[in-house]
């Protein structure tokens, strides 16, 4: 069985260029938008940052995607959590102005459902489970703790509030954190995954400690694991073995399509991991 990943060159945040790139990308992966769906777009709103800095998902990509969805009579929601600074992030990152297309949601203020992740219970906003389609739009960035952050890591923002900071301390081992993220992926089940790689971050990312990078790419896939394997390889990282094991077990192979499929753009790697030193150790709710 083949999983399609589209890699298309896109040099700038121009509305017409973005629209054309998104339509070509959806065609490459045979993604069909059904009529009248409830759709949640999950961007990367890591912190209150202007889109030009490359830290957060650019609003033009979200806007053009909303226009495509509206042609299929979709009811659109845009939601994320930025660790108690979400309201400011929604404004600073340019998402609030998209309210003419979608209902903007601060996950920190949403009613949550407690989900059991083996030995830990985490709150996930109930609205996520009411959606027909979840679209996961990440950024192409390095990360001080996980080396790279793409679509799987982007789902971390579905956990509301400062719990994310506490989890970084509890799951300070990269393998343990990826294991948690993959379980989160199984719960949320995004059916369309997009990487905004027009601008990104290299070095000590994912935020202001990193440096702006301009790969000039948009990646798209129905499968978050496959797109992360392709994206991390483009960045020059050796992808996590656990990703390969999952696809191999399912006998799934990756087919890369698009005019950027042979592109490789080496990102400067994080110098060191600092998160375990920053985040305080706070007990989390665990299963009895």
C-alpha cells in the first residue's frame, strides 16, 4: 500500500501562488473534500509572533485553505493552544482576522474530555471529537528537544494551557516524548496534514532562539507520520526509527510527488536541549 506525500515548491506567501500550490498538492495526494463537513484547522501558534518570523503557521495559507473549503460548504473552525498566551497569539499571528471564514477557538477555554494515555490522563478539547475533518498545518522547524517539529509534534497544541510545559519536563527523553505524541496522533486522527515550509526555523528552534530559514516548500499528505518522515529527511535529519516501524508494520510505502520531491535543504541542528532545565517539575494526573 502506498502513502502519497506531495512536496511542491512555493517561494513566497502570495495568495494566488498559495492557492495554486494547495490545489495542486491536494490533487497530488488524491484528497477529495466532501460537502458540508465540520472542519477544524489546527495551525502552529507556538507563541505570539508575527508571521514573517517563520515561527507560526502563516495566515495566508490558512486563508486560502478556508476559501477552498468554503466552496464545499464547510463549517470551519480554527483552534490551538499557546500555553496561556493563546488570545495574544491569535491576534499577533494573524488568525483573528480570519473570523470571516471560520470560528476562532482558544483551546484553553474549551470544555475538555479526559483521555487515558496509558499511564497518564490528559484533557483534550471536546470539540476536536465533533469534527468530520481535522486539518493539521505545522511549520518546518528545528526543536531543542525533538530535533525537528512537524505535523506529529504540532498536535501537542491540542493539549490546553501550561500542561504542555509540564509534560516537557515529565517526558524529557526524546523517545518517550515521541511515544506520547504518536498516541496523541492516534486519538486526534488528522486526515489532512500540511507543512508550511515556505519559511521555517533552524538552529535552536522552535521559537525565537532559532534562525529564519526559507526552504520554499509546502508538503501535504493524508498521513502525518509519512509527511514527517519526508519532511525531516528534507531537513537533513535521520527520522525517528519508531516512525519507520509503524509504517513497516502496516506494510505501507511512501510515494513522494510534486516538483520538489528531490529537494534536500539541510537545517542547522539545535545546539543542545534546554527544556528540562527550564520547565519546573509539576506532578501530573495519572491513572490509579
